C-alpha cells in the first residue's frame, strides 16, 4: 500500500515509483517505442503475466505509462511511456551511470596488487 505521508525530499517517492524488479526495465523498453502486452512479456524473459500486469497498472496509476485500448476485434492494447515516465527514465539513467562508476571503483579497490 502506498504511504499517505508527505515525502519532504522526494527521493522515497521516486524510489517507490521505480521500486520492484521490473519497473526500470519496463521504463527503458517503453522508452524505445510503444509495445503490446505480449511483446513486453517476450522482451522481458522471466516476468510472469501476473507481475507484468501488476507493474503496468501501478505505473499507469503513477502516470508513468499510458495504456491505449483500441476498440477493435480482436482486442488490441498498447503501452507507451508518458512525458513523466521519460523524465523519470532520465533520472534512472543518471543513477545507472553512478552505479557503474561505483562498481568500477569497488572492483579496483578489491583487485590484488
């Protein structure tokens, strides 16, 4: 359940939006282009249908992902990233760069001399 308490620094809110194993992968995948549900499932091996649906619903509720339901037979639904999701993807990219630098620094400290 999402907390109703205000987040003074905003960091906890950002982490909550991308928390979970799959949300950052979904953001990146949707950053490249819109996808149908089955495409996302194929592009993210290991994710279950239940978890994918759950993560997409949460991200849609947070305004990060847009779900477009076409009124067609057979049914077609496509997911795309929103401008808010794109802005979060920029922040995640910066965090990724920091993580890579940190791992490199740790590896060089642990390397035998």
